[in-house]
């Protein structure tokens, strides 16, 4: 009996030990494959800006291996050949992800977006050339709406299942037995669910005009999804902005309508707007981004400039534009009432006092906090640094070139193509008509709601010679 008892004790003890080990190993395995947070560090501030995390992966990260194979399973849901690059995404040679996309491991590798996906400009001098890439410039070809719709359409398709996806991943990567199980029974089904949810969260955009490449409706998702405010029917479509040279922008209101006055808050709300959560907001990483865009100078105009003509143009600028646009100008960086500047008012009307108030309370109780969001009555007279690569112009990107902006609205193009990054140094902007621009680009129609090209009549009365000189000067900014 005693022996038996001892035996039983030993058996029980070893069962318990095996159990503890199993739970331990299981717990450890689960933690390792699902939650282990591997820091993503880049020494270079530019690499950090292009590929470093802004905290979007825990809630918005798409599992890397799934993300990688989706364009191969669903090429029919993309606008053209070339996988993700058909959505205007820039992929540097030898990189695992495109510019503006992170690969960060939280349990398993996940793909998140960064500031650089919207804040990186490119241009080419011919259709066969590789693009020149300028971090912190406004992205002129990335179609975020197309990307959201692609992920939604893929998740809605019956082929989005473990058999298809694991079969395709095999061509890139060998999973261990445990990984295979986790992807089949947990990660793939959960990803499908999350992408379907995202599709539902963005349904509101299908009843409004398309954004097109280089534009987004940046604050309606914040209102509806982050702040949980009721849906309204506003249209906030706006062009991407450059974010370089902030040192010289000090004191300027931020965002097209000046809804912010603090750069730090603008950087942090940028991350929240892209999917960082209250708990994942990486304050130190974002400080690095802020430091980078504070010091980074805009790129110089890469083609020949007629210096003599430009210095004549400098005079024209001083007389007609500088009060609103030169650094240190009397009204530079302030909000110009919408009635005065006369441009499309949809973007302005999208943001409300209620949204500003709600956002100012969003971070209550956290070490970071927002307090500078506000409602304004117009658009900011923005600084014009790096202007040459900021086309199309105005807050809604409704005017394709500087030459067109100096024309009266009735003489500005009524439709044109955007999203094609071959440069047009004659009109100063991107090529916006012709076969290639039409093939690659998005037809922008200025009669569509929120797309109006009215207003900003400054300089439209100048003589042709003065306009030519002014444009030559604007190239030097
Ligand atoms: C999904 C695209 C997108 C991402 C990602 C994004 N932004 Fe922006 N950002 C925009 C757009 C569009 C605007 C202009 C919005 C408006 O006012 O209508 C803007 C405006 C800004 C401005 C104001 C510039 C000025 O001169 O007023 C700053 C600063 C900024 N973003 C920084 C960031 C930072 C830093 C990040 C990353 C943490 C980030 N953004 C992520 C699209 C994006
Ligand atoms: C009274 C102030 C004021 C004056 C004067 C003025 N602007 Fe502007 N400008 C603005 C405002 C406000 C905006 C933003 C309007 C919008 O996007 O809806 C703007 C936008 C612009 C943009 C678009 C920038 C971008 O990134 O898309 C350009 C280019 C520009 N102005 C050039 C000029 C030139 C050239 C002159 C002189 C001929 C001039 N402006 C005179 C207030 C002014």
C-alpha cells in the first residue's frame, strides 16, 4: 500500500511536472509565436522614417507572409501588373517591404504603415527611368483607398482561406509545424476577420467621391473610427502635404485648414490616425521622426534654372505672394478665411468643433496628451519650400501645375490625370495628360464634389512675362 502510495505520488508528481512543462512550453510557445515584441531599430534617421514603426502593427499589422502572397492570389483585384506597385507604392531594390511599410515581429512578422507611405515624393524624367525618392515630400502616386479596397476585396473572396494561402506561402518560406498550425487555425482566420471588419469600417467612403492617388480623406476615419463620432456626409478629400523643413515652419498652423498648432501633436495624431493605439503610441520613435523632419531640407529643383529670370521673378513674388508665403511673411502660416482665398470648402467643413473637442480629450490620463486641436474658418497660407515636387497644387490637388495655378480658374484644366510621376519641367508639375498619364493615372474631374479648382486668384492678372519670371523663381524654393 505504502509502495503503491509512493508510486502514485511519484506518478502524480511526474504528471504534474509534465503538465507544468507542457503549460510552460505551450505558454512560452504561444507567447513566442503570437506576442513576442522584437524591437525594430534603424540607426539612420532616414531609414527609421521610411521603415521604422509608428506603432500601427499591434492593431493594424497584416501578417507579413499573408500580405506578401495576396497580390499573387488576387492579381485580378489590383489595378494592373506589378503587385502592390500597381497601387503607386514605391519599392526600393533589395528591401523586404516598400517605402512606408514596416516589417515588425510581434509574435509573427507583421506589416504596418508609416508616415513615409504618404509623405514620400517621387519623380522620374522618363517612363523607363527608376524614380528618385524624396522622404518627407508629399506622395503623389500612392493610392491608399485602392490599398484598403484591395485588402477588403481579398478578404471577402472565398479563396482567402488557409489552403490557398499556406500553399502560396510555401514558395517563399517554410513554416515549422507549430507555425503551420497557428497560421491555419488562428492567424489566417483572424486576419480575414480583421480585414472584413476594416472593410466595414471604411464603407462610408464608398458613397463619396474617390480619393485617387496622392489624396486621402485623412480625418473622417479619425472622426468615425477613432473618436466614434456619428457618421455625417462630409467629404474631406485632401492632397498629401510635405513635412520637411519644420525648423523654418515654426509658428505656422498645421494641416491644410490649420486644425493643429503643435508639431508634436501633429506627429502623434499622425500615428493615431494610421492605426497606433493609445497603448502602442511609441513616443520616443515618433520624437525621432519629429527631429528628422525638423532638420530635413527640401530637395533642390533638379533641372536647369535661368538665374536672371528667377531674380526678376523674385521681385514679382515679393510684390504679390511673399506676404502670405515667404518665411517671416506677415500672414505666412496663418489661416486665411475661406471666403478670401475662395478655394473649395469641403475639406474645411469636414472638421468640426465637436471633433476637435473630442480629440483634445482622447489622451486624457496618458503621458502624452492633445490640447491644440481646433476648428478654423479657412486654409493656411502654407510655406512653399520644395514647391516644384508638390504638384498637383492646392489642398485638394485640383490644379496640375504652377503654370495652371497662375491662370484664372476658367482656364485651368477641367479634367486631368494624377498619379503619374514623370516630371513636366515646362509647366512645372507632373505630366497630367497623354497616353501614359491616362494609362497609369486617375482621372481627376474638377466638377466632382470637393474637387473644385476655384479660387486662389493671386497672380492670375500678371503679364505673361511676369508669370514666366515668377514660375522660374518658384522653382528655386
Ligand atoms: C495615410 C497617409 C498619411 C500618413 C500615413 C501620415 N500622414 Fe501626415 N498628412 C497626410 C495628409 C493627407 C496631410 C494633410 C491633411 C489635411 O490637413 O487635410 C498630412 C499632414 C501632416 C502634417 C502637417 C504638415 C503641414 O505643413 O501642415 C504633418 C506634420 C504630418 N502630416 C506628419 C505626419 C507624421 C509624422 C506621420 C507619421 C507618424 C504622418 N504624418 C502620417 C497623410 C498622412
Ligand atoms: C492672401 C494670402 C495669399 C496670397 C497673397 C497668395 N497665396 Fe498662395 N495660398 C494661400 C492659401 C490660403 C493657400 C492654400 C489654399 C488651398 O489650398 O485651398 C495657398 C496655396 C498656394 C499654393 C499651393 C501649395 C501646395 O502645396 O499645393 C501655391 C503654389 C501658392 N499658393 C502660390 C502662390 C503664389 C505664386 C502667389 C503669388 C502670385 C500666392 N500664392 C499668393 C494664400 C495666399
